[in-house]
């Protein structure tokens, strides 16, 4: 379990404390599901399935090593059985490598970081819209999103916040989120990031008369 009940309470308290000083809204989401990259798994499986048999031949492997009746076969049968052996080896290699790339961390590790960051970014944007952060009265919603398996964080701000706060102002918030994950102290990283984000919002969006809480003040795990 990545977050205990106590962690959830600490994070919820941090969100409420931060929002008392601002009219902005903070939502915190963490993805705890391992990411799978089908394109990487398929590419790796296809590459190794194509390369392995021919590499084996270069290093002296022969279909005769798999066929005990090789010497009794005709030259024409040699060609047919050799082709069959290569197809079987390629199929098995493809299946095994595809399984490893899909069901283990191998696919994620071999996926370029830029592609992993792009997926996290797209997921964060989708969650931003799905959770209603783009529909607050003052357009002051801010999403803190973390992918736990990749240790990648995103801060997505709504229009009013984006207009006043440059993107690089969220660097410390992102660093706090990722540092907590990497150190094995995700709750501490979350609370530190919430405090930083709250400070940014308070500086530009102080509390207003009639302000009310529009979004949930608890950690959302997906």
C-alpha cells in the first residue's frame, strides 16, 4: 500500500490548510497502477524475433541441433524443416518477449523517458477535465498529478492561474512531488508540494467574499 489512512488524513489536512489562504482549488491525484507500453513491447518482440535465429546461425547454430532425424532427411526436406524451425523459434521468441515487455517493468524501462512523460502529461490533462478543475467559478483550479511507477509529476493549472503564474513557477512543486516518491516518502512529498502550490495561489488569488469549496480535499488514487 503506497498511502496509509494516516497519509490520506495528512494530505487532506494539507489541502484544506492551503485552500484557507486562497480562492484557488487544489486537487491531488496519484496513479498507482503500473504503466504498460504496448508499442515498446511489440517493437522489442519483433526485433528480437527477427534477429535471434539469424544471429544463432552466424554463431554456428544449425536446425540439425533441434531435429534428431536430420541426417535421414532429403535436401528438399532440409529446406522445409529448416524454415519450420526458424518460424517456431521466431514465434516463441516473439511471444516470450512480448509477455515480458507487457507484464513486467521491462517495457517501461525500455520506453524513452520523453514518451513516458508525454503519456503522464496526457493523462494529467484528461484527469484535469474529468475531475472538473476546468469548471470552477474563478477558473483557479490546480491539479497536482503524480505517476508513482514512473516518478513523473505534472502540475496543470486552469486559465486564470495560467495567465498569472508562469509554468516555471511550479518547478519546486514538481520537484517536491517526485522527490517524495523517489525517497519512498510519498506523503511527505505530497504535503510539501501542496504547501508550495498553496503559497503560489495565495500570492495571486487571496480568499474572496462568498468563496466556497468546489472540489474534493482528499487524495485521489487511480
